[in-house]
C-alpha cells in the first residue's frame, strides 16, 4: 500500500528522535540487566565466602573455661573453638588487634600471599596494610617480637573492622587487624581476651546457650547478626541489591514515558492528514 512508504519517509525525517529513543531504551535495559547480574554475583560470592570461612553463629565470653570442647560439640551438634585476641600499639596513633588463627570457625580467607606456616609469620588486613604502607615480605614489630608479613586476609566476623562496636566508620589509619599462629600467641607477654566461637549445625543456639549459662556463667553473648562488623556489610549489600532493581526500573519507566510523549506529539502533528484520509474513506486499520 502506498501509505506504507510514508512510514520510512517519516522515520528518515525524524531519525534523531527515533535513534535517541531506541538508544535510551537500550541503555536503560542494559543497565537493568547488568546491575541485577552484578548484584546476584556479589551475593553469590558473599554466601560462598561465609560458607568457606565457617562464619560463627555466636561468640561467648565465659567465666569458667570449657575443659572438654569435643564433648559439648558431640552433645549439641555444634562446632566450638576458643580464640584469643589482644590490642597493642604499633605506633603512637595506630592500634592493631591481633587474633589467634582458627581452624574450625571464622577461618581467615587469604586474599593475597600465603597462609601462616611458621611462628614468626603474620597476616594483615589488606586495607590496613595498604593505608599504612605494608607490603608482603615486610617486617612488623608486635610487642618487641618481629613478624614477617606473608599474606593479607579477610575474616567473616570482621568484614567491617570497627575498633569498637560503638563506632560508625572504619579508619584504617588508626586501627587494623592481624592474625598470628597459636604458638606465637603463647609466646606473647599479653594473655589477651579468650572467648569461644560457636557454629551450630542445627537450627537453634538456645540449648547450648542455656547449658553454658548454667555451667560456665556467660559474661558476654553475641549472635552474628547483632555484630555490627558483620551486619553493616550485610545490610549494605541488601540495600545495594534493592537499589539495583529499583534504579534501572525507574530509568526504564522514565525512558518509556519520554518516548510515549514524543510519539504522541508526533501523532498530534498528523491529525490533519489523518482526518483527510478518513474523509477519503480509509479505515482506521489501514
């Protein structure tokens, strides 16, 4: 039909509008797809990281130490591991929190370099190391003992390494974390704080919590979701995932509205021609 030829003439005449509309729709669709795929990958990697590092379900400081950990693990179907830590200054304004390396719960994930093999080796948190100019192979002095930095690590209960739970922002210039072996920890002049990491293989911690309260007197109890060093990152990822859906959808909607407005304005300019064609006997379908 002769009218069909006019479609191509209109497209060529208004090509800037059509090309711009197509590009906008393509970009908004691409943004929507890419952000959703990226956030799904981030969530998948987070879940894989927490699974590989055996993130704790809770930590507890007890007045009376546990003598037979294996007995409690079998009784309550749970993994329990004692961990020691202490704080010390490595410079006038910089504090480092040193942890004993664990093997069952909150296992450190090696981001770069190697794991600890000897007593005089140490792992550092990578952002702290970068901020303070430490590289792999450098020496660092902890309580008058020299350690070699062999790797950088991430730890699930210190993903967001706040110095104290009342802090809001991380400052790698004044605070960082490190890990040494249990043998090196035994040689330290500071005993530090001893607490127990618990990872339940069932659905509840209530039984073990009640038992520890009655037999070992709980001084401090914190479940992982109440730990801001973990929950801040979790909340941020959840917020980013929602934003990855909402923002591109909003852009796509605005783009669609813009295209609709442009097309409607173009149709209005054709009202005279459309009325003439109706008067000549053309149907709406034609």
